[in-house]
C-alpha cells in the first residue's frame, strides 16, 4: 500500500493547491479533507480555528498519510506550530513558500498582502517577509467578504468590484509591485483585483509555490513515490450538498474523481 | 429559581428576536445560544444543520429552560419537527408567526419571500402560506451573500446594492406588496432592499411576530413569569472574538449585559 499525501483545508479552496500538486507529482496518492460543515475559518477566533484544524489532522493521520499539507492560509497563519507539534509526519504550510515566491517576484520589495481577518490579524506575512528581507516593505488588508463571494461564484460581479475597491484602497498610493493573494479562494477574484489595482501589480497565490516546495521536501526526505502508476485523489468533506460538488469542480478545474466522501469529525 | 426562556440561533442575528422579547416580556429571564463557531447554517446541508441545531437544544435543555424559541429561519425551516420531537418543553419557530403576520399585512395576497439557500430550498414558506390562504401567490428568492454582508456591516454599501439588484430582480414585475425577510440578518439590509424594490413593498421580519406569539403561548400554557423583577439576559456563543461582541450589540441595539459567555458544544 503506497502511503498518501494528506491535504487539509477549511473548505474547498485548497483544491487549487491540490490541482498544482497533481500537475507536478502525478504519481502521488492524495487524501484531501475540507471542513465544508464549518467553513469559513477566517472570521473565527484562534482557539476555535485550532480546535477544528486539529480534528482534521486527526482524521488524516488515521489514514496513515506520509505528509501533511496545510492548504489553507488561515490555518497556516493561526496554528501551524500546533499541527507540527502533534504530527509524526512532516508538515508544510502555505505561507512560507508563498513568501519566498513573492520575494523572488518583487523588484521594488514593496509587497502587498490580502487575506482573511484571522490571517491578516496574525501578522504572520509581515513577520516572515521581514525575517527573509529586512528591507522589504509590507502593506496588508483583510478582505473578509472575498471568501463567500468566491464560493457564490460572484468574483466578477460589478458589486464585487465596488467592495474590492474599498478593501484594496489602502494599496492605491503604496507602489507595491506584488500582491500576495493570502487565501486559496482569492484566485477566483483575480480579474476583479487586477481591474481595481491595474495591470502593473503581479498577483502571487499559494498553489504553485506550495506544490513546488512539497516536491523538494518529499525528495529530501526520501518520501517521493517513484512508481509509474497514476496517483489516486480522494476528496473528503464534512458536508456535501450538491452545491459543494459544483464549486469543488470549479476550484479543481476538473470533474471530481469519485465524487465527494462525507465524514463526521468528532469534537475534542 | 425562575426558569428561563431558551433562544437558539445559528449566530447572533437571533438577537433581533431577543430584543423584541425583552420589550414585550421585560420580566422573563432569557438564555440565548448563538453558534458563532459554525455560522452560517443557511449554505449547509440538511443533516449538518439538524445535527448542529440538536446540539444547541441539548445545551439549552441542560439549563432547565421552560420554553425554546428557535430564532433562526434556517433551523426553523429545516428541522423544527426534529427539535419538537426531542424537546420536553414547548417550542416556537419563527416561520409560523411570520407567515401569519405577512398574510395580515398583504392586501394583494401576492407575497415575496427571501431567505438563505436552505430556507428557500425547503419550500416551507410557500407551503405554509398556501395552507393558510390557498389563493395567495408566493414568489421566492435566496440571497446567500446577505448574511456575510450583514455580519460585515456592509448592508448599505453600493456594492451590496448591485448584488441585491440581481438577487431581487425576480420581484420586479410580480406586483408583490409584502416581502418576508426570511432570515434574522436581513433587517440590516432593509434600506438597500427598499431602494431596490421601491417604497410600495412592505417589509416583514420575524422578530416582532415571534415575540407576540411567544407571549400568547406562554400565557396559554401558564408559563408567564408574573414576578415584578426585571428579567436577566444571558448570552452564550460558541466563539467569542471581539468582533462578535461588536456585531452582537448592533443586532441587540444595546450594550450586552454581562458580555458574551463562551461554550463548547460536543458533537453527537
């Protein structure tokens, strides 16, 4: 039995990360868990986010995964340390690879970051960027409505543009050349964000940087699957009404292999 | 020890109902429970909503309440029957009183209803209105983004107006004279809804009709508190970051007495 990579997310936005992992590591088995019964996490308090995330980790560890990818900026920002502390297998969050990629992309080293209230409130992006380049300037904004807007498929709606104009107004005279989309849902609003901020800002999201770092880490740790069979992708969610299936396909960019499996998580 | 009225809600929107209960029954003790760790309910599946609601009922029954008010349209629409089945004390949902009030308000008997996806999907408003007046005409629309918009305090934002225009377009040529705001969050968008639909439509929400029906039921069942002391209001939530406190005061229209108490619900 070939062990899988476990991927956890507050909902289904993390499937954008899965999509990139499948592209670069087509032989790996992946078990994904999205907490669709309790999404969104980004508006909640630290203790609740940590409790929910550790319940998901328990589920994935019970499936004997060989590696954990935290494909959610909010969880990565709030309690990655707690997950690393309990996990017997290596853990990768999305923030570190995203910061590296943004620093490579930015010429001016003036970097913008948008995310959920919990992610921005944690201050983690400023801290990590400054640690890696103490001359970099960071401007941040939380955009709490972007998650429900993405889930409703209204990323390109004219009403969304007006809300985005408000959320992003802080970047207007800041000369940032790179904007980190610090939430896996936000790529669904890329067009609107570009319209508001202009074409001179490069948008950076977590999906590709996370998949690239995962490949390096698997190699280093001797955990790559060197078989020649195509990997299997199992998608588990905590609530699976039909609508979740439809949006999941939008995030994955493909029909769902084998549909969605529903699981019930036990509270601590 | 004077027994309390238990009020449950998916979040803090139900405080609009509490506000009306306090006005009309100032001597009653009230214990409120809002599931802020898992709000919103209206986008989730029936099984998950039912599980979460029954966990809240357990908590309130453990406080020996004398009556349960389900101050949430989504829970009332999806699983009121399940709550009645397990509860040893009388239960009031918000839909029945709201329908009565709308039928009294409407002259043309052409009634519009807006609510969450779960509430509208249940078809309960059409069913109940037709049962009480089989000549009434009902037009419905779900408005999934209105809950997060209300919670973000953006009810009057120009972007919200454009989104509302889309959601409410179905009512344009329908000649409805009364619109049921079938979600306790929606009163925070009243101005925008009136701007979009014009002043000729009367908006009806659940708060006052539910409080009036509660008074009648308590009287009938001999459960009124006839003491002369002011009642106490205890507000419990499953997640209490500072922001929830601020929004809770908006919904209640008053400073919170004694702040918010945080509780952890156990999954079934």
